[in-house]
C-alpha cells in the first residue's frame, strides 16, 4: 500500500520506498522547495518488528514525555534524553561494563537489575540470554515507565518494580535529576554530585574548567526531591518466587551498602554473581569487598580511567562453581533501526530514481490513512527550514565548522549525530559566548533541540533586534 499527498514525483518515491522489505507502505508529502519532503513509513510487522511496535506504542499515547533514541544506530529505545541514552548504551553494550572478569550469563538466566534507569541493562540481558527472566527495580516513575516500554518494545520478559531497595521496608527521601538521571538516588547531594560530574567531564583529554562547565553541570544537576517506597531484595525474591539469582546488578548511587544489607541469610547462597558500583566514601569499597568475600565470592574490582577523579568503582563478585565466560554477545532482532532503514532507503532511492530529490525526513507511523495530506508539523520548524543570516549566526556557524567541519553547517545537522558530547557542548558555549555574551546559548537548548538550525535561531533571538555583539 503506497500513498502520497502531493505530486506524481512523490508517488514514485513512495512506490520505491515501499519496495524495501522493512516497509509495508509509504507516503511522501511536501518537498516542493526542492529540498526533499517528509516520508512516512509503515513498518512491516515481521521485517521491522521493533519499528512497527514503536509506532503502535506512540500512536497509543504510551511514549508520554519520553523520546525515541537510537544510540549508534544499533538499537531503538525510549529514553529521557539522548546524551544519557548514548552514555548508557556505550557503557553497557559497547564497553561491557557489567560483563567483565568472567561474569557471564547462562541461557534462561534470572537477573535482578537494581537501579534499572531506562532499562538498558535489562535489554542487554534479554538480547544476550535467550529466555532470561529479569526483575528490573527502578524507583523513579518516569524511568520505570521507560523500562516497561522498552521491555515491551523488544519482547523482554521483565517485571518492573517502581521502588527503591534498602536494608528494611519503608519509605525514603529521593533526589531525581531529570537532566542527569543516572546520578539520582536516596543519598544524592547536588553539590557533591556536581563535583563528581565535573570530575568525570574533566578527565577528558581536552576538558577545561570555566564558567561554561559550571553552568553545564548546574543545568545537568537541577534536582527534584520526592518520596519513594523502599523494600528489600529478600522481599522481592520472596514475592516473585526467585529460588536463585544468576546475576545481581546494583547501580544505585551511594545506596549499594543498603541494598546488600537487605539480603538475608537464606538468600545469600542463592546468588551466583554480583556486579555493583561502589562509591568509595568512608572506606566503603574495602567494606563491600570484605563482605562479599565473607559470603563466599571471589571478588575483584576496577575503576574506569574516566572516573579517576570520582569515588566510583565497579566490583565483580563470582561464587565458586558458578559458570564463567566471555561477555555474552547481544543478538538484536526485530529488524533495522530507523537510522539504518533511512540509510538503506536513501541508497535505494539513489539507485532506482537517481534524478529524484530524496525525502529529507523519515518517520514511522502506525496508520498511513492519517497521512494522506500535509498535516501541521509535517514541515520542520521555521528555524530548521531557513537558517537566519546575521552576524550572530555567522559566529555560531564558524564555531560549528571548527568543531565538526564546514560540511556540517546546515540546518538539519544534529550536534549529537556529528559526535558532540558534554565537553563539546562546553567548548561550543565558551566560544560562542566569548563573542556574543553569556545569554547567547543555554546548556539546556543544546541537549533538547540540538540541530544547527534550532541553535542558530536561538542565538539570533538572544541578541534582540539587530544585535550583533555582546548581549
């Protein structure tokens, strides 16, 4: 089924896009300016299972305040913000941070993911251990929703518990950092956590101190206090009938000792492997190592070189007799991500319609019948259609070109797609603000609307009418 809401050229484009096995139908609209239109794709439920499910979930209103992200173009997940999603993917999938020193998984593993965040480790387990059963524990409701959505998206057998774990059941104060959720926790302290984040950023080879770094850290560490329920791991095991746990992963930002205190004498022998991030405050690392050795585990630990200015260490505990092995290899199924599909569709279009202007935007939809006409929002925001021409934008363009190359100075070019990260954001802010003033560019904008066109419009607007110098 191929539909279009514009010219015969768009009909041809839609027909060609529909030739791809992952596309059950396509509609192309707009593109009258010669810059390419908007292609809506109906994913094939078999060849593009994950894209098909994501479109259906979004159409049902399940995405809420989350957004779809595709780190490295390898996996589609729902997350709070792109930088954290990319960080979690790199840590968990690329660097195998939790699968080192012999930590492996049997088929059908039983795993408890404590501090699940958006569920990236939960997905790593599901894609690496066929038939795995996962209990994902995440006290932040927004993040627990993401875990559940991602588990459904990828068909993972995951039970999501919106609670914290501790030494006893009850309730606790909790600090949530929406812009840096991985550092949220029961014992969070904005000043101390800001120092940890700054230390992490400054370990980069080109890290530098300055007002821009301070402002970026303050933006990332804006806190929202709340109350969360607390239960114990023993209580979770009892309630969910866990006769054994193949792997217990704990990443709870300074509450790791309390989680371990919630394991009773009967449960300890039924845990084969533990990976825990330990914040070495007041001798905690030595205490945790001694506790785990006393429980019969062979223990080792390491610190990521990028965390050398922080108290964070990873501890790996393996019970004697538990199977060891290399890091399990994830086997993503479900068809291509949208980024990969877009690349393949561009190649297909160039081969089948070499004279045609390919679509500029690609989105997946659950129902093509609603996309016959150009609807409001089909065209990108004005800031992305035309980059304002002014001396202020010229400053941004020059800095952008220095960071990413002159070919990247185009409205739709995305800061993160080009390889930008937090330190790159600091350099961008420092260079732009050095010439245009502190209000020229805010950290939040870089992380929320990260295309060159959007940033150019913001830089233009920050100068008022006709302003080209310091604000």
